[in-house]
C-alpha cells in the first residue's frame, strides 16, 4: 500500500512541476537570458534557441558551446517553489544549480560543470 502511495505522489509531484514549467514560460526565458548574459560575459558562446523568431520549441533551451561541442541547458521548476538550471537531456536528474540573484552565481556553477566536462573529454581523447 505504501509503495503504491509513493508512486502516486511521485507522479503527482512530477506532473505539478511540469505544469509549472510549461505554464510559466516567461520566467524560464528570463532566467535563461540572465544565464546567457552572464556566461557570455565570462567568454562562453551561447545560442538562445528559445526565441520564437529563431525556432519554436516546447521547452526553452540554451545551447552553450565548449570546445565546439554544444551543451543544452534548460530551466525547470523544482520542488520548494524554486527554479533550477538543468542539463536538458537529463531533465531534473541533470540539476546544476538553483536560479536567482543576478545570474553570476548561476554562471559560476554552470561554468564549473562545463570545465569539468571539457577536462573529462580531453582525458578520454588522450587515451
């Protein structure tokens, strides 16, 4: 009985977070703009693929290039009424950091993630 209850509450929570993310597209775009501006100020190349004049997508995505390899980022609703930057292919499982502030802290955490990913790629290429 408890296992069934947990599965049910997990589905409801996931549906609620998806509804929040889809219903507040402007909030998602505002956080992605803030993150893109901060990353570009740090020297990263970003492609804002969430603007309707570029391409119409269901989930707004920010493409960040590290050594020519793109990393897709999204902003999703997370539990507790907050928003979080996530690696897009992994969804909430690829959570990187919470959104908020002026974007500097978000950019610092995403930059750390991107630098670690580049270091792993270089180490694999040397083998």
